[in-house]
């Protein structure tokens, strides 16, 4: 075995292994999709044979980035090259967030219930009655990235209830439990909720606990877009912790933020509260590196933002990318009337403070997630820019944390939190998910004005030993796999 050629050798690299350990100069040998050898000194693999070699030229070699929070359920099928993700070094996506998953759902007629329209406003992609059916399709038509999906509580409600504006009854809860158990048995890593949104906001804590009972059986995750990320953020955190304790499972707080001008600065309070509970129960959290959020357009959310951009509109697609105030002026309407005219639609809301964003990013246990919405006509730049923005703007330019810490937040920490075995680290025996980037050049290319732009400084991206991004373009390889959860505590 020692004399067997490697499939790939990467030479002349500075290796950041995903554990926060200091970088070191070394080489990698890859065989059968895994890291077979980590050379911890230059030239350690001198004389070794390989089918192919890459000279890193002194660039950084790190584990491939794991996007802790995505809405890529459909993208994996409709755009399997996953260019928005692999172009920024992402090799694994965690999908099915905010209570919204592509399965189990069969759309029959009429408009798609928001926020399910974040994945597909037409409904044709909602054609998987079970998670097993969804996984079969992905196995037949693999994507460039690995995927670790969750089942959405909102999706379960829409499938099981005739009126989502009320609490579920015992029969409906039983139906949702059956669907959740099937998803978990098929390989979903958890249940996500989006009680922030109207189709799930009527669900009391007791309903969520009962629907999520199967999580304990499968040692799966409870992941939540909480009821409130503004005035009542502490109460929402307490509900999250209570659900985790009641079920005896790990919770993950999605895209932690404190939104709205009256709440600017409250991240010091929320992080202290989260730290307190992390000491007594398993809790994870992610965030994205921007002061603006993005979701469906509703009048109730406009008032808390200093600026609103329209990302898509079914009746008026011509306004995608415009400020809401400019749309209202063009239509000769009030802001509220303009919102009504645009619906159904999506928007970007500028409602967070930069100091809060930096404090949350810097918090030791914060993972990085893009929360990008790939089917928006004018998406938030986080879809294409999240990971290089952390590496470049926040780590290199602002010095918020060392590069080794930045990489850990998007690799080793995320793999441990979600239980993705042999991912997120560079060590012998781990899967060869690898990103090669230039630490001096790496930066986001996407902006609010031009949001669909690849990153700068991402040289090569490898998934399960196969190169999926090289020299600024997708290679066409689709080696992505369905990742199941192996429970650990981060």
C-alpha cells in the first residue's frame, strides 16, 4: 500500500487543518477519496508517485468549507454544479433550514405557501412525498457538493394541516411525527423550525416538542429560526433551550442576530445568555457576516429596517434589485401599498448593527452559514460571498480573529456540531474535501449591486478527492454525497 501511487499529491502548501492549530508547511497525498498522507514538512512526499499533482505555490490548503445554514434543497438538483458554493470553497451544505425543506411535500395547485416559495415559487419541485424519494433523486443525480439535510417543521405543517393559522390537533401532530420519523430514518440530520414565519408562528412550544419527539430516538438535531430575533430575542432563546432540554437533544440557533434599531448592542446580552446555557446543555449557533438579512417581503418587517431591497417579485419581476422606496415612488404608492402590489416577493432588510455582527462572529462557538437564497432574482450577496468575506474582510483586513480561527469556524467546528464524521479536518483517514486559497487575495466578489459574482482568491476546490472548481470555473465533476449524522458534541 505504501508504494501504491496516490491519485493526487498537493505540494508546496501551507496547511491549516481545521482544528485552530497553527498552520504548517507540508504536503498532502490523496487516495480513494480520502487523505492518505499528511506530510508535515516540505518534501516529505518527495519521490512519491501520483496520477496528478498540484503545486500550491505557498497558498493555504484547508478543509473544504461547510456551509452551516443553506436553502440549497432544490439547488442541489436544479444547478448541481453548485457554482455559488464551490466558487467560495464550500464542499458541504447543511440544508432544510428555517422550517422549510423540499421534502416531504407534493404541491398540487395554487400559490405556494410562503416561506416555502423561497425554494420554489411555482411548486413543480415540490414533488417528493417522502425524504427517501428525495434522497433517491439525489443519488441518481448527484451534485458537486456533499449535503446534510434536515426536515422542516413548516413543511410538515403545510402537508398535515388544513389551516396553519392555529395550533395543530392531536391527529395532525401524529401525522407530522410520522413524516418526521420517516425523514430521520432515511437520513435527515434533524428537524428545523421557522416559528418566525406565519405558517409556524401559531405552533405553541408543546406542539413543537411533540412533533420533534423522534429526534431523541435518532440522536438528531433541533435547529431553529427562532420566533423573535428582535425585542423578544431572550424569550425566544429560552424557548429554544427549553425544547432542547425537554427532548434531550442538541439545539442549533440559526443565523443569530439582534435586529432593529432598539436592539442594537444587545448581542452582548444574548451571547452571555447563550454561554450560560452552553455550560449545561449542547447548543450550537451560526451567523452570516453581513448587517442585512433576506427573506420574504412583508410589511411588518419593513419598519425595522433602514433600507429594503426587493430581491424578487412574481407580479413585478422588473423591480428585482431596486430599493423599496424607489419602487414605491415609481408606482406612485405609499410604501405599504407598494409592498402589497409586489407580493409575493422577497427582500433584503438592513436592520443589524456592525458591532453586533462582529461580536457574534468573534464568539468562540459561532459557525459560519450563508443563509443564501439561490432562487432569488437579485439575491443577497451572502449566497456567493459569505466564506471569502470572513477570510478576507473580517480575518485578514479587520483582524477580528486569526485565519486559523476563521477556518475552524467554517470547518472543524461545523463538522463537530452537526456530527459529520471525518469531515472538516485535514488528517490522515479523513475525506478529501479540500479548499486551496490565496490568503492575501481571498475576498468576496459579490456585492449588493452585483450579487452574482464568484469570489477572488479561491484556487482549487476538491470534494471526496475529485476537483470540482479550478481556475475560476466548475469542472463538471459531481462527487457529492449524502452525509449522515454521527452524534458528537462540539
